[in-house]
């Protein structure tokens, strides 16, 4: 009986040994095949000479720099600084007239003139009205045309003795009448105030 137990054990042990040999052999074969398929990377020192054999990179066309305020940015900053430092209304008008031409000039001039107009300067009120006047072709920067606001500033300028405001009001009135006949409710409301 003892002999029959050993006879049953040998096939199991043999099966386990065969299974281990197959598994280890399979692992060894897989490792060898894998190493042949992906050779080791060369060290960094040897990689550089291979890169030297690559064709040279094509030169790229440099992109233009992003838009900036350029040399005119100080104009706007100069106007803000003058207002912050407490420039008087007549000084603000004089500074506005002396600013050099450029894309930011209109906005800088408007800041100075609006301050002076709010302080009661009739000359500045006339200039501010022109920024809003849709019939005026002078540069107005970022200020949107608005006939109602233009009308109010022209009235301020006229009340302050700026007779030139009458001519601008006449042109503006003709424009508003045209807009009113084309159905603009804003123009129709403005005409009622005009009466």
C-alpha cells in the first residue's frame, strides 16, 4: 500500500516539474525575443552624434510681435497722470492740444477734455461734443458716437459762449432729422427735446 501512494505522487510531481520547465522556458524565450525586438537605447553621448546626421531644421519665419500701444502708450499714461496729479481745467485743455498725433491720442485727449468740460470749461465742452457727434469726422478713439450726448455738450458749450457750437448743432440737427424720418426712435426723441 505504501508503494501505491508513491506511485500516485510521482505523476503529480512530474506534472509540476514539467509545468515549471514550460513556464520558465516560456519566460526565457519571451525575454530573449523581447530584447531582440527592442534593443537597448544608446547612452546619451552616442545619441548626439546620430542626431548630427539629421537634416538641418528649416528656418521658421518669425511671427510679428503682438500688437501693443507702442510709443503712444505714454500719451494715455501722461493724460491719466496729469489728472491724478490735479491738473487744472485750462491746463488740461492746453495739454490735450499739445499731445502728439497717434492712435492713442484721441482717448488721451478725450480724458483731459471731459475733465475740463465737467469743470465748466466751454471750449472743452465743444470739443467733447464733437467726440460724440456722428457728423464729426475727427478721430474719436474708443468713444462711441451718440447724438444725444453730443447735443447736451453742444448746449453746454453754447451756454458758455462758444458760438461755434451753433454750426455743429445745425449739422447735428439735420442728421438727426434724417435719422428720424428713417425710423430711428432715438432720433425722434432727440428732436422732441430740440423743440
